[in-house]
C-alpha cells in the first residue's frame, strides 16, 4: 500500500491508496487549509479535506493532538453522523477527545458538504459501508480505527463491522441509537421478543412509514425542514443552533430520505446473518423517543434468547441518561464513555472472544 505524506503544521497527514475490497476504487484525496483559532491555541490541529470514491466526494475533518510522542502515533477515532445531521453534530464530542486521539469526522453522502446522489440505489448499506472504508483507509492506512456511530451513522457502521472481509479495518465499534437492521429483523421474528416491546417501537417508528411516501415526505421537508432543529432543541433540552445549521439540517433531511427507502424494507423483510468478533459498545439513551431501548435488549447479558449475543460475543450494553441527541446535550458523558472503552480495547483488558463461525446458525 502506497502512502504519501503531506507536511501539515508540525505533523504529517497521510493519504493512503486503498486496495481490493468493498471500496475497491482508490479514493482521491484533496487537502484544504489548516483551520486554527486565531485567539487561542488549541491542543490539537485541524485540517479539512475531501476523499473521493467513484462519483462521490466526502468532506472530511481531522483533528490531531499537537503533542505526539515520537514513534507513537495517536489512536484514530472515526465518527459517523446520523440523519438529518452532518459531521458538525460530533464537534463537541470530538473536541473533548482531540487532545489525546486522532479524531476524524465526515459528512456522509447526501449530507453537509459531501456529494448528494439523486438515485435511491446510491444509498444502500453496501455503498455507505464502502464510503466508511474509503475514509478509514485514507486517513489511517497503517492501522485499524475505532469506529463510532450515531443514529443512521451507527446503522450504516454495522455493515462493515459485520463484514468478515473488513474486520481488519476496525479495532472497536461504539453504537449509539442505531441498531443493525438485520439484527432487528431477526429479533422481531424471535419467539422471545415481547409483543409489547414490538408495539412500543412501532409507535416510535411512525416517521419511517411517512418517509416512504413518494411526494408528501419530500414536500414536508422542503416546507418545514428549517424548523426541525428548533423542535428537537425544545423537546430534548439541547443548546440551540443558528439559522444556517437549521437550514443545513432541512436540506440533509430531504436528501437523506433515500437512506430509509433503500434499506429499511429489504433488511427487515429479509434479514441477513451478520456477526463480528470486534469489541462492540452499545450506548442506549433511556429517554430515546425514536429508538426504543428494547431493540438492543437481546445484547444484554442474561437475555432469554442468546442468539444475537452469539453473533456479537464481544459486546457490552450500557443504559445512559438522555434522549436521542444525547451527544449534543451531554457531549462530555459520551466522550468519557468512548475514551474509557477505547482505552480498554487498546490496553487489551477486554476479554478476547473467538470469532463466531460465519454461516453457522447459533
């Protein structure tokens, strides 16, 4: 694998050339300027650039500690945002970790400053997975990254995490309010799945059916999308954002409808067997108005049906205080959870569990 270093400030930022796999077309990388605060010198450097895979260009932001021990590059954390957000939803969390870790965020396709494909087929989990791999191999070609996802960022991150050919790209995965769609499909069919829990999630998921409406859903986003942030801020008690960010989320909501249309029904109606031996941390906001905590209960130790724990044996599930956008309301708690988990993975204190046998029913 060829690696071309680019001098940037006191450190070198590397552009990698990926090999074969889900992201088989080598991504192109375009570097922008350093983004520094002229009033205060932060403990990290920031650079914005773009990674191109095929016809899609992804806007990427890297934050790297200024102080790096010689011969000991910082551990890389790759964050994937959800719907209808863009990478700025991670800013507060990222800045609390950037003095210790190499922190990377990016706008997924259809959001922020990244390409906005028009075809629904461009938003399948396979395409989204390939984007994540392209970014990971570009920003850290020499080592696996620790993946973190929220909402649809977590849903799409489950795809490469549970693909055996891609396990070497990731050292751990933290999932927040975004379960694997295939796991949901399997759980809903399981005898141990309580009917009451299914009903509660169905009520919370009314918007999914609405997003499938071909004319009405896009129209509502065009007319009311700019008000989305204000509604969320009031309902979840999170800091208010400016009008520009409100407008951006409205546009993200419109383009991101294809995420639901390309993936929900295929995965729930015909779930695949998805497994991984990568250490997984599932953070479950207790007051999540959109993703019921019951959806991830099969990963809790002692659950009646151990099937999903056998597919993801190196998993831990934690209930946390907060709503769906807890990463905006309480970024410190999320940053602390991520740092603790990554530190334990890096130190080897998490128990090593054999990889599940692919293709064999539990």
